C-alpha cells in the first residue's frame, strides 16, 4: 500500500507540475483522483496541498508582475466564499461521497475540455466572476480541482496569455494558502501526510521545470489528449468505487 501510494504521489505530482510549468496548470485536478486510487480521498487532498503551494510560489516568481488587478478584485472574494462553503461541507462527506464527487468532477472536466470552443470576447462581469470563482473555490477545497470553473470565466475575457497565467497563479496561491488552516482544523495534516508531501517537494519542482522544457517540444494538444484519457479512466474508477461503497 505504501509503495503504491508513493508511486501514485510521484505520478500525480509530476503531472501537476508539468501542467503548471508549461501547459497552464489546468490538470492540477488530475492529481487527487490519481492519489485517491491508493488512499482515502481526504488524505489525497491533504498531501497535495503543500505540494501545490510550492508550485504556485514557483509559478508566481515567473509571472509576479503579470496579473490583472481588476479581475482579481472580482474573483478573490468569491473564491474565499467558495472555500468557506467547502470547509463547511467537507466534514459531512464520507470517503464514498468524496469519491463520487471526485469522479463527477473528473468526468465533467474531461467533457468540458473536449467540448469547449473558442469563446467570444466578454467584459469582466461581477456576477459571472462571483459564480465561477465561487465554484472554483469550492471544487478547489474539496479536490484541488478549481481550474475548470475559473477557466470558463477567464477564457471568455480573452486576456493576454501571460496575464492569464499570472492571474491564475495568484488566485490559486491565495486559495491554497487559505485552505491550510481549514485542513489543519479538520485534522488532515497528519505526520504521514506531511512526510509524503515533504518527499514530493523536489518532484514538484522537477515537474514544473520539466513543464517549462516540454512546452517547447510537446504540443499542448497531444499532452492534454493523454491527460484527458487518464482523467477519464481515473474518474470512472472513482465514481464506480464511490457508488459501490454507498450501495454496499
């Protein structure tokens, strides 16, 4: 069990790091489903928290001056509200329910990736920003899967690529830091969780660096095709296990 957990942690961390380093960070939500195949979903969420913070800090070093303050003033309060809602709901969810949620989030993410088209240009809307960023904060707290909802909003604004990456990095660094106290209060940061996360930090940095290099050699389309297939398989497995547990 422990060997398989460490192997899953390495795979999850590398994929998340590569995605953040070179492909926009959209597959951070793949990490928890992979880990949840070998351990309890709540533990998988806790393991990834400090790892993702280290990745966000590194990303912010590259894009610290590329952030849209007007957009941040809309999405940060909404993300905080979503995080608080996730905190209130989390302790009331069994492992089976969390697996079902992870499976549904994963499959929805795949469907969204396959169906999205180039959006028309839109202006920063407070109502849309509050909704999508709030949903992002909620799914980020439960499964570190806040990228799809936020992307729905930000991609519609058609902002500059570097500004997009900088805004996303700043938002999720704030969200991940906000989750530390609730996760601690929920008792998720056990010694074993922190030990595994600590061992994964060099892997996280290597993943980000690999992402920077790979984005020059591997097309984003091919990378996301492979990752979407993996997410489809892990999401289906988690949904099956969760439903079976609830019915059993």
